[in-house]
C-alpha cells in the first residue's frame, strides 16, 4: 500500500469522513484556546470545566434534549460556581476548582448509575469519534465557528489580559469580563471536544497543543499558528493510525499530541531538553574558536 492509498482508503467510508471533519474542528478550536489557557495558567480550570459538563450531558440524555445543550449549561454553571466560591469565601481558586469539578463529575457518575441505558453516556465519557452523526458534526461545526470567531475578534484584548490584567484595566478594559468570556468559551470548547475524545480526555486537547507551541516560540502570535497546525496534524495521524490498528480513535489522537509534545520537549531548539544543550555546546565551540584566533 502506498502513501496515497493509506489516506484514501479510510475516507471511502462516510463515518471516517465525519470523524475526520469532527476531529479537525475540535483539535483546531481547542488548540487556539489552549494558547491562552497555557499563558494564563488555567490548565486546572480546563480540567474542571471539561469534567463538570458530565451531569449536564446525562440530564440531557434523560430528558431527550441535545447533549450539547446540557453540556453548555453545566459548563457555565461550573464556571459560575467556581467564581462564587472563590469570591465569597476564604477558599482559594485552586481549591474552589477542585471542589466544584469533582462534585459535579461525581454527580454525573451517580446519574449514569441510575440511568437504564448507559451506552450513549459511556460514549460521552470516553468519546465515540467513529459514531459521529451528521447532526453531531453540524453542532460541532456551529459551536466551533462561534468560539473561533469570538477568539479572533477579541484576541488582542484576551492577550493583553493574559499578559497583564492591571495594564488591561488601565487601558479601559474590564479584566473580570474578559476572564468570564474566556471561561465561557472554555465551556463551549469542551462541548466541541466531547464528540472527539470524551469528557476524560478533553483536557489533553485543551492543554497539550498550547504547551507544545509554547516550547517552540517566544512570540504569542506564532503560538496561535503553530498550536492549531500541530494539533490538526496529530488529529489526522491519530485517526488514521487508529483505523488501521483498530484502537480507540480519541485516545490515539491524544497519544499523537502527547508524542508531539515529547519530541518538542526534547528537541526544541530554544527550550528543548536536548536542543538547549546542543545549542550551548555549539556556542562554547564558537567562543573557543574565537578565543583561539585571538
């Protein structure tokens, strides 16, 4: 089998075409948002929101409503509860995040245990990329488009807020409002990624691409290009490898992203473990050569 057949054979099936479109949309949207999450230090917040949407999904399943609706509602609810606990008590933000997301996730597990049919709900927990329907793809596309439009339109304000909230306030921006908008977009993005990798692995897609790009460049504008590019490539590789190895698609996509981060961590020219040592050795040789000529 040549390389062209390797990519064309899976695409002869409609379910693979839908899976590819879904995972590309989810990976790109998550990667763009992950740049701000990594810069601000909201990795734990991403984990919290992605897990807290589970009871919303279960309740939506019970009443026959779209999964996305329940997930969005509980995503925003989680963000509101975290902010309320943080602002109205002595509990710090990391503790508030842990309390809210574990409680809501536990509520989701309890609801699953009392629901007669658990098949679809298990797909939400672990992902069911190959079972995405045309309606699911449409929901992912709409939510992903809304998220990307807002991120692009407000990118300068979000970036200023991420680097220096005090300076942003001095320029007339509302840091609290910008933070709330980012958290709301985080909830929407979690819903987008649910179809691809499930609740358990959403946080990986929200963190790994941004962290990988962060090791490759010192300019945030380049991060916004590198992160989605790497994430999209990993999505394609993971999906096609899972097809031929008959493994979990969502898990393989995340493994591909993890492998990309590992390679970057080791060999990034400026910030990689091995790359920085090679660069330092090269500089020492250059200095010794200059000193020898002198």
